[in-house]
């Protein structure tokens, strides 16, 4: 029913959904394109993400 627009999630369900996916409520409401909620990420997850971004940028600029 949620997918069809016939029901809406209550506030607590929205919070649980955001916490489960580790994103902000702003991302769920499409108020931002940045899905990451950095405060909810563990240090190793954040480090992996930053290393992956650095690698992507190196490859991107190398082949420009």
C-alpha cells in the first residue's frame, strides 16, 4: 500500500527505515542527493568509502 500511495509511514517507521539503511530523513524525503549519514557509519566503513572515492577519482582523472 505504501508503494501505491494509499498509506503513509508513521514517524517512528521512517526513523527505523533511515537507521536501517544508515541514511538521513532528508535523503528519504529527497531533500538531498547525499544518502550517507556519516554519524551512523562505523569508522572502518567511512574509511573504506573515502578510499574508494579516492581510487575512483584517480582512475577518472587518469583517463580524461
